[in-house]
C-alpha cells in the first residue's frame, strides 16, 4: 500500500520544472521526481544552516582535497532536510563526482549538473520569479474561492456552502453533530467515516481538536482525511470531515479554515432565531396571563422599531387590489434589510397593512421606502412620530381613512385628511393673527434669548399636553419642561392649564406650526 503523493505548496517547485527551463541547461544526474521550496548556495562542508525543503547549489570547493567526503556530505544534507543538490561543473570539478552521486542515491537526494556558463544567481532568480507568479495566482484563486463561499453561505445556508467547498476541493464532505445526526453528506464515504468516529468516542467526550491524517480504508486504499470540530452550542457541537485521495495544499487549507468560520456562523443562526422566538413566546404567555412582565418583554421587542426617544412613525398601505399589497410589502422589507432594520408590520384587513418606522424618520424617508413601480397601485398615509406606548387603534384608523382617500401612487399625512378644514384660506387667515401672538411671539423670544420655547409649545401640544410624553420627545427633565411652560405663559399672556387655551394652541400648531 503506497501513500499518495502529498500536494506541494504554491512555493514548492518540482525539479522537473527546473529541467524544463531550457535556458538554464541543467543536466539531471539522479532524479527522484521530488520538489524543493528554497534555494541556497553553500560551500560549507558542514550543512548546519540548511533549511528543510532546500535545493543546495555548490561547487564542492570544500572537498577539493577530499572527494570521497562528498558521499558523507550528501547524507548530511539529507539529514538537514535538503531535497536536492545542484553541482556546478567546470570550475573545481569537470563532472559531478561519483561519491556525491552515490551518497545522493543512498540518501534519496536529487542531483543535477550546472554547466559553467550558468550562474547560480540565474537559477535563484528563475525559481523566485516562478514562486511569485504562483503565489499571485494562488492568492487570486483563494480570493475568488472565499467570495464564492461567502455568497453560498448567505444565499443557500450550510448545504450550499458545503456544496461549493466539496466541488472546489474535489473532496467528499460530511457534517454531523455529536449525536450522529447528519446535517450534510456528499458521496457517502465521509459520512460513514464521521459516524464511525463519533460512535467510538467515550460518552460525553468529543474530538479534542481538528486533525489531518492518511487513513487506510477496508479495501486497502489510502485517503487523506481532515476532521474539524466546529464551535460548540452548549453540549452540542458539529464535526466536519473532508476526504479525498490527495492531500490538501496550503491555499486549500486556508479555504477550509474560511469555510469553517462561515459554517460556525450559519449553524449559530438558529440559536439567534431561537432567542427571538423565546421572547415572542414569553410575550404571548405574559399577555395571556396578564403578568406585568409582558409589558417589559413587549418594550424589548418593539425597541428595534423606535428611535432614541421611544417614538415610532406609523404608516398605512392601502391597495384596491389585495394582490398588490404583498409585493409592496416585500419591497419595504428588502429596503429595510439593506439598512439592517427589521420589518414591523401587521395586516388590518385584506387591503390594508400598517408598518412602523422609527420616529425620527421623516415623511421623505418613509416615502423612499415606499416608492417605485410597485407602489403605483398603493395608497399611502404616513402618521406623525408617536411614543410607541401611546400608539392606539384610533391613530391607525385615522391613517387608514387617510390612505383610502389618497391618490394611487401618492402619500398623505393622516392628519392632513382628518383636519383638512385647517388648510382653508379663510380659516388660516383667522388663525394667523392669533399665531403671531403665540408661536410668533415665542419664536422672536427664542431668537433673542437662544431658547426653544416655540418648539416646546408645539411638541407639548402635539403630545396632547402630557408633560411626561413631551419631556421624552424633547429629551429634557419634566422640571425643565414645567419651567419652560411657565415662561411660555408669561411671554404669550396665556394659561396652558386651560382646556380652551390648549385647544387653541393645538389648532394653531397643526395649521401653522413647523412640526
């Protein structure tokens, strides 16, 4: 039984390649059909600085008076890890000395003659140029391979990822967990080996580390086998096995390592989904039993849809044809995904769906999510920023009414429809005079004193004159907001604790406020 020849690295050069360089005129004397990785010129009798995998170029100057010593010299070179000797002739020796040839044969070293007209430097230069070319080629190939693996992991998950790996490496691949459940299998050999190995482990024990070895099969064939242990998830872990007749090169090992990292990520994904599902289950149970923790769980889940102040901006999509709604919602989801945002939506009926955006998203931002040919059959109503805890079906019903009356392919603000009378020219003229005495006076005060009383008044009105809600939106303490309200009362000569004054300010804000 013969071990298959292990593949060489990109920097390994076969002696046959060297002989094919006709410009060098090298003459094989004893061929082992091997390879080398380094080239070193040496005239030292003792090869103490030779690196494993080295081709040694020498003129034999140290053995001018001891030709017989070349036999032992060849043995010493082989012991140091050298794989071949290039012997320069025409300087000290006219031919490659017989003792060197005899010693090289005994030690399994390659031997070739270097004609006097060929400098050692030309050999070194030719080898380095070829190694650089191969390294660049290997790098480009590895980059393409990693890109393919990345796309496979994203688009097709673990199965497509390992399909690409098996095809690229021409290897049989299998993946199983520590209970022997096969997640992926190729031709079947790797699966049989992985199941056999797992069944022979002591209970509760896993492979200690990744490994590579030559393995004899029952029929006597020898294969190269690589076993990798992926990251554990509690007591559960996965084992990846690759099998083929040849060994794996260094660039292939890099690809395998990259694939292992991707596989770990893909396999961990269910754990993340499980956590999200557990949170939803907890919420459902808490709401069912009326447990206080349900509100806390809901807050955690909804936080992904809110801005820094806990606000959301609701939008309602209405389609005369229910079949137009699903494609539109998919586009919104895709655009949110491009920004690593989750979709928060719920259907109200066959024709209507409500979507939540972050409260700091403007009308323009929301329209950008809901634009394009798909939305030519959609009527859209966009609400105002609202604290998520204050969002109610009344708000959504208002938006639904607005959406139903919007033009196809266009968007409107919900309150624009409900309070359309505020935009009547006669009403606006009447309101403008009073607005000059309130919001106008506050804006002038802000300009002189660098304050924010006008915005405070508008936010306070839009928040339903709820102190805590307005403070959250403004990002100030309630004591600070109370001080601002007192100042607003003094500047405008009004009393914001009066329901009539509150109604007046709200109408002015909705009609003439800056939003």
